[in-house]
């Protein structure tokens, strides 16, 4: 919970100025706003507006509308008619600043106001600390950004709320607006009774429901219904969310909105009878349903309101054929909703792109958010839940959706017909990369086996888009990417083919994990052929860089070339040259590299998402000096003191002046910008998994200008702990590594260009050029930059390296 207290009175007279107070939470926070009103007169309207950055705070908040979840505005208004606690119906997911004001005459006193924090609150199982305060802040701001973007299951308030002692069911397109009891799926014969008041258009309910998408549905249309025939009862059978009309019954009495009516539905064997205010208005026989309709012999009860519809419900009662009570619920308090599967309450933990905008699960963003999470809180269920949810909406073509609202339920029916959907081919492939990363860090073979059919269908769809040149091809329907403002990239796009190459390699590892060795071999063969095709068709030997696509051969793209280096597609020996050319072409601002040169015709907005791939590519290629420069320039700018310092990472940066890249709409807590958290742990501190779940690992520090660093990375076996100190000028390096039980690995000791003597736990193991065995160290070799020690068992290893004779 985040808030303020002490008591504040706001008063406004007709024609007078509006009283306003601003709360500063000190950093970005998010959750469900509340207001504790102790006194009120004049029934004033209270308005609260929200903004991440102070400079963007207006009477209607900033412009970051959360389309993916609940409310569509950055402000809320309440008509205050008496004392009590006002709780908002929706989440305001990201704000440092809150402006509270009155917009109509009256007076009220607030004893308390704030936000009930709902984001992830896991403790940090991973850590990073170094001789650079700036890098330390970058690590923790990235970790906190991922937490703020993580949504625990069951934490979203849902579309139905208790107001004035009744359940207000506001319609929403998510889950088709239906919600049923969490009990009663085996009930057969019973009578379901409740009171209903139509607020807007219709009131719907379900009987013999197996879930929200399977059962009988009945809908009363009000006399002013704008979405259907007024004064009508609709009768439907619902199966896997598909509706079959059973009948349309005209009502003989007027059904006025905002009037209470008692509805009773008796189900006995094949017979269903509906009564309104004690008068029977319709009967059905499930033995005589229309063709294609599904009959149900058992199931629970529930309600249904779709987008544009709203109704109030109270006094729900279910009795069996003998009149004995099966269920009673007044629907008058928040606690009464505990046994109702309210639509909009998220059923799996998930991670969204940004705290305020879009507040949707975007699988491309997860390619960064996953490692950030694994190295900080290790709350891997947020990634697992997101992958499960996205994969469940796979199309019949094999295309995995790239984005969903977090409150959507896991889809359990047949695959949805279609070829391509949200968002693009690249984002569809990112699902495979996300599953591969999840498996690498967790070793969760059971989940991989469960999701393998989804993976196989996705990679089969990718294969179907490959042309005669052996390259994946996109068009205007599936060619969009992270830079949505630049439009689709079409043809043989290099970046997309590099992602496809990585997806095939990850698919092979996952198929092996699930015991599908033959399939894994096929994926590796496809990857090898694809790599040859990429370098034959798309690497420009004249420029030493990759063309953007077969049809766009001018201009330099950051993501294309960084990913080719990072994912091992670039020709042997070309990595350093490619990175040098990227620096020369794109490092043109004091706030970080632009993603494209001007001759591409695309936006120059600096992207920490694309820049994160360059950061990783430089560290993986041992270009530590430029990686440090990139860190302190691009991410150092975002964490510097100023009106937009939110202790979180921005979505993008304007290349001209360093402000948020798309103004007030910019997400200032964006998970795709948190690459440095994993990079600092994985490369600078040096801890990385080699095989799934850290069964084997490597500790390979990249000290650069740092004099020391310490921390740990969580693993399923326990933490890998590392502490090192560096004196690169003197050729000296000291390190302590703690390896957890059940693992083995490699400790890489930097040489700083020399031929040091390496001592482990007091014994020499490397004497300039040769290995000498020691307890726990079973082998060693050197590539000139590092000496690699093979660690055969768990334990603590104190390592020191110094020039001979020191």
C-alpha cells in the first residue's frame, strides 16, 4: 500500500477555483487507487489524475492509456455523496504523481488517499553491487521495472464490483463478459433465482454451465436496448464460446431499465423453464435443440454482460429439486465475490510491457523481461504464465499471438481459425525464444513437454513462409516489429530471419528436452541451412554489414546487426568489425545510439530495446569498454535526476533532446528497456547458465573499468555467488565463486593480455601455460583472454591470478 495521510479538506464554491493537491510517491508505483472520505457536503465530484513524469501531469493525467487492461483513461472521477472509502474499479498501473481535485462545488475531507499496490512484491534472490554507483542504480531500476510490470494471479479487480450493496456487472469484451460460480459443475436439477436490474441494454445469466464458455445462456433485453430487439428474452447454447440461438421470446410486459425484477430458471432433466417476476415466460426441451446446438445435463450458474451492457444483481439462490439449498449469496459485499469467477480477474501470473501503457502481455518485450526477472526476483511464474496464456490462443496456422490483455483466461478449446494475428511474424517467433529462455534458466522440463505441440506448430508455420532462397518472407500482414511507428518490414528481412534462426536452435533444445530427438535434428538442419542463406543473400560484403532486407539495401539497422552477432549468425571473425561499424554509424547522440541511419527513412527515436541487443552483443564479443560506454550513456541518462526520474526504465528516448521519446504517452516503466539488469549479472558479474536450470554454468567476468563487483544469481539448485576484485593495470584478479550442490561449471579468469599464475584455494592450478590438478578443478585451458577452469563439483573456490613472480 502506498499513500498519504494526515487529513486534507477540499472545498469549492460555484464559480470558484478548483482546489488541488498533488501526491508524489517518490518513484513509480501502481495498483488500485483509494480515497478515505471522512466528511462531505454538497455532493462534489472528486477527480484523480495520474502521471509517471511530473512535467506530464495534467487534469486528465498523462497520455499513457492502458488499453490492455480495464480503464481506458489516466484519470477517474467520483460523485461523493457521503463519508466512506472510495475504491477505484480499475488499476492505475504506473504513476509517481497523482493530482486530486474537485470539479464541482462542495466540500469533503480526505483522511487518507493512495494506491493499493498490486504488482510483484517478491524479495530479490539475485543481486548486483559494484564499485560504480551508477551501474548499481541501473541494475536495481531495471529489476524494479520488471516487478512493477508483473501482475500476480488474482490481483486485478475484475469487471464486476460491489456497489451500494449489489453486484454491478459492467460489460467488457474480455472473456465475452461471462462469469460463473467456482462450484456446482456437477449440479443437475435445480432452480436458480436472483434479482436483476438492467442498467444498460441487457442482463444475462447462465445455467448448467461447465465454465464461462460452455452452458445455457439467457439474456433479457431492456425496452430501450440498442444492441438487440427490445423487450425480448434471448435463448442460447454456448460451446467453446460459440453461440447457437435456441429461441427469441417476445416479452408481454415492458422491461424498463433501472427497475428490479426477479428471475427464476428451473432445470429438470431435459426441461428448462424461465420465470420473470413469478410469471413463466419461456420453456425449452434440450431433447429438441436446433442442429449444431450443444445440450448440457449438468453445470453451475453464473452471469454474463458484454461490452456496452451493464446490470445489477443481488440475492442469488440455488435450490435442488427437493427445495434444499445448494448455494446462497446476497452479492452485497466484496467477500461475496470470492466464489464467483468474475471476468477480468487474471487467472495466471503474467508480465506486461509497461506499468501504465499498454499494460498488455507482449511476447517481444518478454525476450528482455525474462532474463531480468530470472536474475533479480527469480519469479519465473510471471514468464511461465504469460507463455502459457499466449500459446493457448494459437491459430490453426500455427501462428502464436504476440499480445494479449492479462485478464484473458487461458484458452482451452480448439485452435482459433486464422493465418496471422496479433502482432507479427517476429513477435510470433519470440514466443519460441521466450520458452527457450525460460527452460534455460529454470530447467522446467514438464512445462516444455506440455507446450511442445504449440512450439512445433509455430515453427511449422514459420517454415511455410520460407521462399525458394531458403529465407523467411513477411508482408504487410505480418511484417510489423517493435518500431510500430515505422510500419511493416517486408520481403526477406534480415532481422526476422536471424530471429527464425535462433527460434530453430531453441526449438531443437526444447525438442531434445521433451524427448523428441528426431525433431530436434530436423530443426538444427533447418537452422544450418538458414544461416547459410542469410549470409549468402543478406550480408553485404562491400559494407561489412547486413542489409535490412533483400529490397532495402541502403542504411544501417542496429537490431539487425546486433542480433546477427549476438545469436551467432555473423561470419566467423566479423563480429568486431560489425560492432565497430555500428558505433561509427549510429552513436551520434549524447543519449545513446539511434536505431537506424537517416537514409533508411525510419524513426531516430532511441530504443533501449534495440540498444539492449547491442549491449549484449558487445559484452558477448568482449567489447567491454564500448559496452560500459553504452550503459552509462543510454541507461545512465534515463536514471539521472530530473522530472522523469521514476526509478524505472523508459520505453524510448528522443534523440534530439533526451526527453521521453513519444512525450507524455511514453511508458516510463517499460520492461523491454531492462537489458542491463541481466547484462550486469550475466556478463559483468559473469554468471550464466550453460545447460538448463544451471546444471552447468559459467562464471566469466567482464570487469572493464570496475575495481570490484559482487552478487549472486538464483538457480533451481541454490544461488551461484560471485565476488571479484580487479587490478587490470597490474594484471591481477581475485575472485570467490560459490557453486551450489548438484551443479558443475567453468570459472573464467581474465588474463588482461598476460600469462598469469592462477591459484585456487591456495594451490596453483595454472602456471602461465599449463594446468595442474587441484581439488574440485579437473581441467583448464586458455584462449589468451581468459583462463578457463573446469569445476567438477559444488563448493567455494577462492581464485587469484597474478603475473609470474608476484
